[in-house]
C-alpha cells in the first residue's frame, strides 16, 4: 500500500520511545481536558440547550472510525420512528465559518467533504458552522418542524448541550491508551457516554456492533452508471482513500472482489488531479467522501464505492427511548 505521509501517527498505536517522550505533554493535555469538562459541568462555562433534543455522534480518539455512515444510519432510523431530524456539522476542511445550509452538490471547499456527503445521502436538512450551537439554531429557524438534532463529530463540543452521546470506535480501539500527543485519545478512555458503537470489530459487553457493507460501485461521470465488479476482471485498477482509516476502505473494496493497487492519503486530503494521474490505470476507485472532491477535478475513469452501515438495531431503540 502506497502511503502519503505519517497518518495517523504510528506511535499512537504502540508504546514507543516517541510516545513515552511525549507522555508528559499528554498529562498537560489531560489536565486541560478535565478542567474544561469540569467548567461546563459546574456551570462556569454555559452550555446552550436547544428547544429540541440533541444526539451527538463522535469519537474519543483522533481519526475516522465510521461516524458519517453511522450518522446516516441514525437519521434513517429516526425518520422510521416518526422523528424529523436535522444534521449539524463543523464543516471541517471547508471555508465557511458562519451557519450555512449545505445544498446537494455543494462545494466541499466551502462546506467540507463530510457535510456535502451527508447532504447528498440524508433525507433531512444539513447545516454547518464553526459555532455548532448557532448552526443548530439556524437550522431550526429554517426548518421549524425539525424535532431532533444529530450533531456529527461533536463529542467534545460542550458548548451545545446534548441529550444522547454516542462514541464510535473501530478495530484500532484506543490505540496505546494515551492522550494526545502521545496517543490518539482526545479524552480519557474512561469518559462516560450513553452508547459505544464498535465498527468492524466484535462488540464488547454493553456496546453495539456495526459494520460497513458495500452497496454498489458507480461511475463518477454524467451517466452515474453502476459498475459490476465483474467488469473489472483483468483491468488495471487503482484505489485511493483520504480518510481516517484507509486500510478499512481497501479491505471493504476487496470484499467486492476488486483487485486494486492502493494509495492512502491523509484524512480530508485536498485531492488534486495529479494525485489521480496513474499512467496505467483503467479505473481509479475511491470512497464517497473523496468522490465529492475528486469528481470536480475533470479526471476521467473515476468511480466511488458506496457503503452503508449495518448497526445493532437495539441502538436505535436506546436512542428513541432517551429522546
């Protein structure tokens, strides 16, 4: 697998001399995290409560673990139960700082790649903003029938009060168990949440299992035609992934029977045409999140693999009960 850069930091997933060297900084970071959390719990900093309940989906660790597919699954499950959700995101990687509605086909450079993907696939309004409380207020003003907010990647955004917290992990778990910068943890592993979802690994007692399943390969051109993996037998296929865990995407791609030369990029990588210029490629395959950026580059022979989350249905029951 071709790797572009050191991501995630390799020392995060083992106890190495570097992680031990950085451990004192982790203690300082941990103190800051605890004081900040205490300040909100004690009321020294004000957390804003909306007129509707808020469900937060996030990570205790740095790096993608499957939040976006889980948000889409949760949005569908809430609608099935009669709720009218709206989704709020930071809009990481986008230039927009003020609250904005994310349109279908929006520019990832303005709104961020994940919000654009959410807007493409969710059947509800999606808004972004650096101040997620303000973004949620704007969404509710524009859509007064909305009765629940799903906050994407907002576990550490204490400024917005929440009613349900869901943490997502993948097979990497908590890495070496240390806080940043010695390890991948944003908050202590002991930090309590309402539900923990394990993506792509066996669920522990008290957690909920999730897996990502391939849901079709489609061309990134005007036809948007579905591509049968059988068409690619004997073809020269390259796969790129600019997500938090590229290996997981490549493994999912292999499940479909597609044999590809793989190229991993940093999460939220700003792809350029040169990144996709493989002289021997008959097709370049990528994630949906990368596709919203790459399909604008004017490069031919691109395709995206759609994935859907399959989650323990008991999670939806737990969330609905809390709401």
